[in-house]
């Protein structure tokens, strides 16, 4: 089905409106007011821009850091969670592993169906050992401009997380920006001044706010305080485990929908039963709520993006429009994707339909129906 139409309450730039959305090939060809009786699909829920996840380590038993080609089966299944585009995330690894991983993902991307692979998020290896989280400390490195040329020049790298306070980090940030890579601060022990210097030199995003970063106090705001005091957007894992619901609420009130991107930080156990799984080379114990190393350190999550939207509304009382913006419009803006994250004529036909209980009823990616809930 190359050309088709759907009607319902769609989230347009000025709010939810009853419209009929016409799709031709990969784009939204037109939007007409009202519910067209001849539309191919009629929904009594909500039509929203497709969800964009900037941090996915793996899912459905697959781990991207050890199996780059596994992006294909994961991309096929993510639309069931409303995701139409995502960044496979590679965590800290031996330096010699990066090129083969990127090569495998690049090759696999050509064959991927379902959710669109927008590029790769490199989380590491330039992280602060004090804030390593679940990353293997033996693979962490000091930023080096010459070194990054071996992997960051790949057009596939869209986002890189590093600690801006490390020696050589500022030069590395500037070089990454020249190459078109969005730079994020994370796994960092930066104080407030170091964080602000990072922003001034090209850091434009924050990786999983609060987790694995210098915390906020009234005398030393740290990296957390730098994000709360500025308009620099940051990711937030809203699973009720990584960040307390009350803190999620306070963050929303401080930064608003434009300052937050909902991310899953999902790992191989997402969509699977409890048990033992891998995050890169680390053994992870997974229960019904979380994924942790043997010592209790959080190691990614098992959160799904549609659940993140429901949680955000539950924790903050925010509008559905704001929750969707944090899962779609804001991440699209972080990556500079003008044709994603909104429903408008000429935009990519990436849509998710949510039913009255905010469960995914249909997902459309690049003009193709890639998921439809069984009746």
C-alpha cells in the first residue's frame, strides 16, 4: 500500500485536531480537516508523530555492541512499541572493535525494515571512570582527536556521549561537531563550570539525566544543575527505577517538553522474560522491573517507548501532546531532523496511532504500515 489515508484526532503543531492524513510513498502528501468517510483507516484514538529513541543498546535478546547485524531483527519489532526511528547504541568497547561494529551496522542498515536506523549513538569510550556505570572500566580512554578519526568520520555516527571534563575532551567535542556529530555529556563527573564550558564548546545534549553524572547540590550544581539551568535538552529514562517519579515531575516542570527526550536505554532483555542477559561483555541480571550487574549497578533498562509516554503522564500529569513531543518532536530536533517529529505536509510519513488506553494500535514508518495490533 503506497498511497493511503487515515483519519482521527491527529497531533498537529497547534494541538489535536480531527483530520484525514493522506500518505503517498514515504511522505505525508496532504492533511485535510475533518474525518473523511472514504479514508482507508478510521481511528477513535490519537494519531501522533512516530516515536524516536536516541538510546537503544539492544532488545529482544540482541545486543548491538557484540552483534551489529542484530539491528535488523530489532528494527522489525520496535514498531510494536510505537518507535519509527532509533539510534542503535554502542557502549564502551576496545578501540579496535569500533570499526567492525560500525561496518556491520552500516551493512545491515541497508536491509533493515520497520523502524528506521538514523545512525549510531556511541556511548563511550571517553567516559569518566568515576561515573562509569555499567561500562567496563578497562576499556575507557582519554579523548584524543587523532584517535577519533578512525571511527567518528563514519556518516553513520550521529551522536556521541563523552565526559567534557576529561583531558582533551574540548578539542574532541569541537572535532566531532565539525564532522556533524551531535555531542552529549554523560557518564561525567564535571562540576558546573566544566559542564558550562562543555556547552560552550559544542555539547548540545545530555545522556540519561541524573544517571552516571555529578549530582546537584545547592553549592555545587554539577552537571545535573547545568542541564536544569539551561535550555540544553537531555534524555530521561522514565521507568520508575532510574529516576524517582517525583524527580521526573520536577524535571518536567523545570525543563518542559522542549528540554526532555524520553529514551529507553533498552538492553537485550527488553521485550523478553526475566533472566540473565548480556550488555556488551557484562553479565546482567534482569527481573520484572530492572536490569542490573551483579553488584546492583543499573545496566540499561527494559523500558519500552510507549510505556515511557504512559509513565510520563502518570508521574507528571503532563498532557498527551507534551508526552508525545518528548518522545518524538524533541528528539527529532536534537538530531536536526526537520521532516520528522511532526505531522505536516511534506514531512516523513512516520506515524503512531494510540488507542484510548495509549496502547499502540498502528505504526507507520516511511509510509509503510510496519505494525498493526491484532483485533
